[in-house]
């Protein structure tokens, strides 16, 4: 019975029975979800390292949201340049003086 699970700690036969699908389909679904997550996580981690967003890198590395947070980072948060906003504020303050 221990040989029937692909990953340690996963009880695929029980999950397949609960969902009412075959064991092969259950394993295929888990493999597809894993591949989906790994691809988005890899792209997001690469972009965060490239943009020198250290906090985002750690957050993306630790938190697993099946690609949702990674997609949001790639298309929304990576476009925000915090350094530019800070520089604009300091330039305005210098002009006022």
C-alpha cells in the first residue's frame, strides 16, 4: 500500500475515492498543479531577484498560493518602482527649500 503514493505523505487512493475519479487522474491532476506552480514561482522569483525586491523574493519563496500571488507580482507589483517614488518625494522637498 505504501508504494501506491507518488509523494511521501500523500494518500492518493483515498483522495481519488473521495473525488470519485481514478488514481491515475488524481496523480495527473497533482502533477499538473505542481508544474503550474513551479513555472509561475520560478518566473516570479527571477523577476523579484532581477528587480532587487528582496522582501518579495522571500515572500514568494515561502508562501504557496498555487501561482496566484506569483501572477499578481509579475503583472502588478513588479511594475511598481518604489525607488522612483521615493526619489520624486525627495526632489519635491528639495525644491520647496
